[in-house]
C-alpha cells in the first residue's frame, strides 16, 4: 500500500489549484487548498496523538545534508523602530517573557537563554508552499523554560507572541503542551552554526519539528500559557489560521 504523507497531499492540492503556487498568499486564494486543510486536520491530529510514541523524534540529518541556503519566508524583517534598534545592538536588550498560567512567570534576556543547556538538531523544514530545506538549529529546549516557570494545571496551550506584523495584525502561533514539552521543540537563536539571520527570525525562532513551517514562529518575544485559544486573535490559534483558514494542527 502506498502511504501518502500529509505534506504530499497538501502539495498536490497546491499543484492542482494551478501549478506550484508562489507563496502563502497565493495558497490563501485556492479553494482546493482550503478544502484539503479543512478535511485533514481532525483526522491528522487524532492519528498522530493516538498512534506510536507521542514523543517520537522527527528525522534528523548530518552536516553533509545541509541545504546550500535556507530560504526565508513570511516576514523578513519586522521593520519597527524597536526591532531595528534592538538589532543594531545585536539583540542585547531582547527579552522573552513567559506570562499567563504560570506559577512563576519569567523573563529572560537573549544572553540568559544562550547560557542555558542547548540542543542542536539538523532537521528538514517543510513549507506549506511545497518546498523543503535542511538546516542546523541551536537553541534552548522549551521544556527547560516551562519547568522554570511551572505551568498551572489549567494551562492547555502555549501562545507565541512575535515582533512582526502582517497586514496590520500582530503575528502569533500556538501549540499544545505535548508539542511544547517535545525534546525537539526549541527556541532557536542559531542557524547553521551562526547567529540567526534577521530574515530567518532573529533573535529567537520557534522550532516545532513535527509540524509544517508556518507553525515555526519567528521574532518570538513571549510565550503565554492559556487554558483556551478563544479571545486571542480570532480564536483560531494563529495568524494564518485567522486570516486564511489554515489548520491549527499542522503535523507531518
């Protein structure tokens, strides 16, 4: 039996909608693509959570497998005065805030995050547009931060607030706690051994390796623990979910 991966299914929908589309905005206008997203989410989430080891690792690769370049996508620079000033200081003043349903809310500088135990992983980034790239990411495992801040029992989701805006809306994303505690879920500050470039989300980018690329929020400024996604944005769990009907769970 041929196994059709979810990513192949989505890519096929994009091709069927009129060739491999040039970007997320083009996909937004594809009725066929939206139908695939709507039909796949519930089954995909249920199967992933029900089968096998729920902490199973995404495939990792070797240095020899690195892509020649790692394509930037979505926002390439928040462009705000605050962000530009922080970038000029190499983000020495950057702060990551853990807020919401934590017993001990936390605030970390970039230097503090870099001083913590780090994880380096070489993984494949699969974009909803149909392209992939393999990169080496280094950052602090999110689990370390969650353990320090101590989630309250009522917490169910983690919302990632970002410095960029698209179409006048603040960018955000969210995951559940299972993905939050997954060993490959990190806040990365290095790509291929160098500080994370601005176009790729400097100084902090979420890497949640078992989900499609639009879940990997860039320019992360805060992690908010919540009991429900209602009341955040339009309540669908992320920027692309709100504006274009993308599915919340984008597991691969």
